[in-house]
C-alpha cells in the first residue's frame, strides 16, 4: 500500500523533504488549497515533487466534496498537467462521459474516480455499485464514507475484499482510523497521512502511519 500526504503549496519544499525522510511514497497536490492556481505555478510544484523522487496525485477537489475552494481553471490544469503526474483524482459527480473524455487527456497517469459521503456509510450493495460506477469511468475507484461505528468500517472493508482490481477505500472519522492502516489487507492500494494539518478527519500523522503499516506487513 502506498502512503500519500495531501499538501498545499505552503512551505512545499520543506514538507517534501519531511515526506521523503519519513518514508512517504508520494504527495497529493491539493490544488484547491493553493494560493495561486495558474498553469505555470502548478506545473512548477508538480515538477518539484517529481524531482524529489516522489509520486504525485493531482487533485483539484470540488468544494461540494470537501475542497477548500472552487478552482476556475480546474480542467485546464487537469488536461495540461495530468500527464506529468502518476495519478489524477476526479469526482464521480462529473459524470461518465466527462470523465472518459478527461481520461483520454491525462496520458499515462491513472485516473482515480472518487466518491465521498460525509454523512454515512451506505449498505454493502450500494458501496459495491458505487465502486463499479467509479471503475467504469476511470482506472481506480476511490470511495470515502463516514463511519458512525466500527461496524461501518468493517462493512466497507468486507466489500473492498470482494471487489476485484485496484481500489482505494477509506472510512472517515474516528471510527474509521483503522481503515487507514489496515486497508491494504482488504485490497486498498493507497492510504493518506498528514503533516502539520489534517485534510480529513481520522487521518494519522505520517510517521505513525508508516510505522504501523510496516509492522503489519
């Protein structure tokens, strides 16, 4: 399982050194958290991450699904810079045809199609259907549901174990913390940690998460 750290452009250089030193595999560049989003500015940040030998997820998250703000040139960024990255993360809510069109424009990057529910964890049959919809539109389905109990977290992990192929599954909130360190046991290929400030409830510090994941291998 790869460990990624979501980062803004604030003190990016220093944080890249820390991610590398603490055993992170890559950085999720959260462009919706950037001070500036011009094409040249974002490209320079992508290249700095790659120069450090770290993988890049390019994410311009919509405000509706947890983004800090709407980025007016979102699709310009995705279409021009996606090919420089390892992964591009886009929301399922964009629709099948729009996502398939964008998939054809990001070169060799894998398209993560994501779905977030900040209220609940749906029943297993619906989790499976959402994973399938995400997979149809891209390369890697990603689902993040809010767990209101450990049972919710277990339910998501059980569905994940039955869904074939690459996927990213996350239970958000305090009851979902265990999913962030054990997801790979159920087939999830990426987990997210933080440096400094969490970008989602339930995230663990990079150092702690890396140590736990290594101990479970």
